[in-house]
């Protein structure tokens, strides 16, 4: 294990908190995106033939 010298600087608690909050925000953004994507109606199978241009 590396020991920090007296003059070394580490991210500390503030750095950990910022990274943790970004991770939590990312989790909720992905969850919301999946919810919105599931609402999209995509034509499938026989519906594709009806939308072709003649």
C-alpha cells in the first residue's frame, strides 16, 4: 500500500462524493431513458409493408 507524503494531495472525501453523485445521477438518467424508449411505437412485420412508398 502506498503511503502519502506530507506534501501530496489526494481527492479525499469531496472527490469521492462528487464521483458517487455522478454515478447516482447516471443511474437515474439511464432508468429514465429506458422508460422513454419503451414508450416508442415501432412498426413491425406486416406494418412495414403498409408504409412503403409506391
